[in-house]
């Protein structure tokens, strides 16, 4: 089998890339190791930046998002028992974000791919190796329906996430990494959110984040030590701890409800450079990981493939590889900005177990600065709603 663009991984990056290439008249094949139900149910991100929303609309995948997604104009920062709202549109010239789960984005992109005759999207097709990466005809060797298969390609794109195989096949990558001395315990609860907008809470007991999936389902995260077993956190303990961390002067109350899922997410910052070797490219989590505070991971994956699809469209239309040649530098610039923002949000809001009272004072001073300076709030709002793609 041969294709112009072989895409390894049918997560958000791979699926959106296949869609954008199809619209540009470029054929592709997506190889996804998991089955469709697994990919559609894997609980992950929940916030789409303005740019991601725009791109989903433009590529025809925005209909259900516009019906069911929740547009948010700001977030609340909580610290020192105070609450402060950051208003995005007034600080950014009208930018906002959308609460719409990654599971739903993935479902919409898969449905569109099948409905509108995009290139093949193979589930349970596990890439084992990429060969010929220094040639004009790289190949992906994969298993599918019990057999060994080969897909030859003009280009191979590794959209196979942090644990994929593509990055490992690329020689001479420089990698940059940071780990954090805490994780998140994430819960899903069948209770209407106790807030209209997300709450990012700093407390000396640790960070907490109140998010949502709909008007009836709350998604809440709390900082826990690395290595935590969710079984150590019975429901009552979670709600009591959240009450303490979200505590604020005034009459706010956290509504409790049945917890339907609990999982622990480790945190990492990681970047691989460059994002290209010959005709093999990396996009999304395969190239970079951010800690989740600030909700950049999915959005960054989307911006990579938007840049890549534009570059392929340019090549297709003009024969010029100039945008493709600029791909890695273009994406890394944006990726490092998101790395910094995610690091900043994480380290400003979490309590490091080794943190001194001095460090806590610095965090509170920074949060107070954001709450009282338009310049500091604008910096946060511009990064949160997303910088321009490209
Ligand atoms: P992925 O979504 O990882 O997709 C990669 C795909 O490649 C997968 O479907 C995988 O099955 C497939 N694959 C892997 N290896 C192979 C192979 N050899 N052959 C074929 N297919 C392969 N971001 C936020 O903004 N907010 C959050 O709350 C948040 N929570 C997260 C929770 C978890 C547990 C994780 C892991 C990530 C979370 N993220 C979050 C990050 C966000 O979900 C990712 O940035 C986003 O999924 C990146 O999309 P991607 O397509 O690059 O990679
Ligand atoms: C969600 C995740 C995040 O990392 C974040 O900063 C905001 C919201 C979420 O899953 O809803």
C-alpha cells in the first residue's frame, strides 16, 4: 500500500491532520493501534482555545461543538481565600475558550472522516517500525487483522503521542525534560458544576481545579503526591479536601455528587528538537508534553497539524517546500511558549512538598500581581486563550 502522507496515530493530532489534508486534496492513511471505542472514550483534555475552535469549524467538525460546547469568557483564580476573575475578551480583543471534551472532538473527527470519504483510517493497526527515513520513500511497518503490512509513503507523520515509536526512529534529536514532584487526581462527578467558569485554586494544602464537561457533569482535579493510588482517596475524603482547598470568603458552596471516575495523572514537561528528520515529522504529544495546568496539550497538538497541513497544501499547490522546511522552527517557537506558560501556571499554583514559606509568599505575590495589574492579567489571558497559530 502507498500513500502521500502516512499518519501514525489516530488521536486528535492525527485525525485533524487527515481531515485538513483531505480538504487540501492530499491523500493520507491513518494507522491507529487502539480500537475505535477506546480512542473515543479516553478521558483527557477539556478546553479548546479560540484557534482550535476556529479550525474545527473551518474543517466542518464544529457543528456539535457549537451546539453542545460551553463558551467561557474567563476563569477564576482563588488564593488566600480571595477570588479573582480574569475576563478574556476584554483583555485579548475578544478571544474566548470553549469547554468541549477531547472525547467529543475525537468522535466528531472520526465520524467526519468516515462520512465524507477521507483517506483510510485503520483501527487496531499498530505501527512497529519506520524505515527508510533518509530516503524519498519512508515506510511504516504495521500489524493489522493478524498480518504484517507495509505502508510506503512520500512523508510519514508521527502523531503517535508521547509513547509512540516515531520519535525513537529519528536520530539526532535533542530532548529537554522536567518532571514535577506532584500529580493530579482527576475525578468525574454527576453533579452540576458549582461554578459558571473554571476555578484554579492555590492553597497551602495543594492545588485544585474545578472544571466541567457539561451543565450536569463536573470534572475536578486535585494535586496529590506522585505515586498516589486512587484507592487511597474514597469519595468523602476527596470532597472534604476539595472543600478545604476551594475555601473562600463569601457564600460559595461546592456541590457534591456521585463520583463516576477517578484517575491519577503524572506531570511532565518535554520537548524533542527538531520536529523533522528528512521526510519524517513529529506532531503533538509525540514531540512535546506540557503539564496540564493551563490546558495547552491538545491545543498545541492542533496548532502543529494546522501548520503542517498548510505546508503540505503549499507544496501541493506551488511545488515549494519552503513552509515544510520552516515547520519545525515555526512549531517549536509556539511549543516553547506553551511550555513556559504551563510551567508558570503549574509552579505558581501548586505546592511543592519542599516549598519554603518564602516560596509560598512569592506565589501569592505573583497571583496578587495578576489580580491587580491589567498588564499581568493580559499576559495570562493571551496565553490561556492561545497565541496565533503559525
Ligand atoms: P494522543 O492523544 O496521545 O494520540 C496518539 C495516538 O497514537 C493514540 O490514539 C495512540 O493510541 C496512537 N498510537 C501510539 N502508538 C502507536 C503506534 N505504534 N501505532 C499506531 N498508533 C499509535 N491536556 C489538556 O489540555 N488538559 C487535560 O486535562 C489533559 N489531560 C490528559 C490526561 C492524560 C492521561 C494524558 C496522557 C494527556 C492529557 N492531556 C491533557 C494532554 C492531551 O490530551 C494531549 O496533549 C493530546 O491528546 C495530544 O494529542 P495527540 O494526538 O498528539 O496524542
Ligand atoms: C481541564 C484540564 C486542564 O488541564 C485545565 O487546565 C482546564 C480544564 C479539563 O479537563 O477540563
